[in-house]
């Protein structure tokens, strides 16, 4: 049987770790197993043609919020092209509310819910006809009168040590992010996150992790991104791995971790301070600084300690620090979110992601949506439209703030200019970004993409407009030009920056 594992990734640089795990699990039982990855940016005709001309007996799709709609349309067309083709879906987007999913999508023959390695191996065995499917006791549920099969992991969660290294059969492509996990599960219970539904923490043995990471270091890959939901859930384990990576540093590879900042201690901070600049990258979900909001979504971390630890990490100056906020959480109205923004922005992190709540299937926040007055998108990504605390118009205003935050802060190149704008505005970071975003959108700059040079001219034009139609004070204008010149020289390696009012 010729079987294809495939997905639509969000970007070319992304890879799909789940498919590599499934390939390793199924290959011993299905010699014709193949893996191909596409992106949501590939044309529909291109992907459809590649799959039809592949001559497959079965196509297995990995489904997420960013690709589920396109995947459903693609799979339905494939079934029309070849009614004998077997179609299997798996992943977070089909692991919850699966009964309705199967009723609504008759072209899907199989589902795998949750962890898929063992279920997929059994499916491959059955597909090759080596033994009857019914022998996989406790693994399957058959819909009455359908013959379409839903598979779920049996009994206890998988032993990670028994799962083969997922990159054994695949080259480490230098232009892509390498995804890896050293543990599964999450010790926390955040009400908006599907990771909280897997409450059993399981970790690969340290020696296995070191052997796997050695493979990436030898290949000198650009970045390894750990998918562990809280990498430092075990202080001693994380300390040992950080120390080992520092000792094995190849001078090229960067390692990205999601961590809980309030679990950091002085000993670990001292260790991280000795790392090569660029070796580590840390992502820290703060989400809100409203204590009532954090309690409502079961965030139990120590907020004061979290903010202090993030500031310490930033002050080390040798790691890229990424912090997250979520707009649309319970009890977080517009003024409260502005306060959260100001507190987190002032930590000085390299990247501040202003995300918007997604009411994911299976999460507590989705189950309690009516209680908090949530209105949200019925189809993926299920993003918040409004709730009892934040109107749809206010959500859209925050979207405008997100646009300029991403262009000017997160992409870099405006550090001094932004500091000038915040200081001159005098009401804090959020008020500055809100005011600048309103100017940006009033001028219609959101309707097209802009080169970096254009972004400088837009900022300069906004700075000159602060006098509300009057001539900008000479001293203020001199400060603006000095700040922008300083940034431009760093960015473009020029001796100065031409500030005339060219057409933007």
C-alpha cells in the first residue's frame, strides 16, 4: 500500500514533528509509507495535483487551527477524484468534538485522537492486512452502520523512550526550524490551552535527549525549537541540559525554549549568564498582569516573581527574550489591558507578542464561553470577537496596535526612535502605540506592505504631525531626527539618513 503522511504548514521554515513521529512508528509495518509537507501558501491546484498524481492508496492529514479549513476542502476534492482513496485525519483539530466532525465530513474514513504513534502503527498493520483490526483491543470505536473508524490511544500514555528518534530518516534542512520535544504534558492548567488537557508529565531520559541533540549540533542546524510546554518544569533537569548545551555549543545552533519565569532561581540565572550570546532564546507567557484575570484562567504562577525574573533575564543581555500577552481574557477590559501592556513592555524584552484569545476545542474557556459573554469565530482559528469586558470595536483597536507593534518593535530597527516617541508622548508605551496606530490607519498605510525605508518615513511623518498641524518645535524635531538617524545608521550601515518628505 502506498500511504502518504502530509500537512499544510503555516510557513516554509516550519516543519511538522508529529508526521515524523508517525513515519517512524508506521514504517516497519508499511514499507510504502511516504512523508511530504506543503504550506498554506501553496496554491490549492498545486497541492491537489501533487496528491492526485502521487498514486496513493491512503492520504493522512495532520490538522491544526491554521490549516483545517484548507485541509477539509483538499480532502473532499481528493475523495471526489478517487472515491477508493482512504483518508485519515489526526491532530488537535479533530481530537475534540469528533462525533460531529465525522457526521459533517463523510469523506473522512479514519480519525486518530490524541497521541497517534501507537494508533497509527496499528492502523498501518490493519491496512497491510497482516491481522484483523479487531485484535487491537481497546483501540477503536466503530460508528454504527458506517464502518468508518475512530482510533484513540489505549490506556496509559505512551512511554516516550519507546518512540524512535523522529529525524532518523530525514535530513536536517539548514533553512528550516528543527522542532523537538524532550517531554510531553503540562504541569499547569491554563484554561485557554489544550496542553493543559494532558496532565501526565512524561520526559525522555536525559541521555537520550543529549544523543538526539548531538545529531542537530553535528549538522550545525540554525535553530532547534523545543515544543515542551514548560521546559523548566523540573529545575534540576533543565539546569543539566542548559549546562550540557553550553559545553557542547557548536557556535551556530540556537535553542528556543518556552519557560515559566517564576521557576527560575539565582543559580540558574547565573549559569545562563555565562552562555554564548545567541545560544538560547526564551519565550515566556505572561498573558496578563490582572490578578483576577489570571485566577479566572487558572494561571497559578507568581506574577511579581515572574516579572522580576524576566527583567533579570533581559539584563543578562545574551539571550533573545520573547514575552506574550493575550487580549480577550476574562475581566481584562481595555484599560486593564493597557496596564498589562505597559508593565510587560517595560520589562525590555526583544519581542512582545500581542496575541488574541482563541477559544480552542476542549478548553475550559470554550466550555465557559457563555458565562463570560464570549462571541468568537465559529471556524478555526476560533478567535475572540468580543466578550463582556472587551467590545468588538476595542478588539479591532488592539489589532491596530498589534500591527504597528509588530512592524516597529518586534522586527527591530527603531529602538531609539520608539523610546523617543514614548518619552515625548508621556503617557506610557500603550498610549504611544495606540496613538501611532491610529495615525498609521487613518493614513491608510495598513492597506499595503512597506519596505523598511518607508517605515522610517512613516514614523518621521507621524513625529512631525505631533504639533496637530503646527510646526514641530525645533528642539523636538532635532531630537526626532537624531533618534531616527541613530537607528538608521545601525540598520542600514549608512553615515546618515535622508529625511525629506518623499512619497510614502
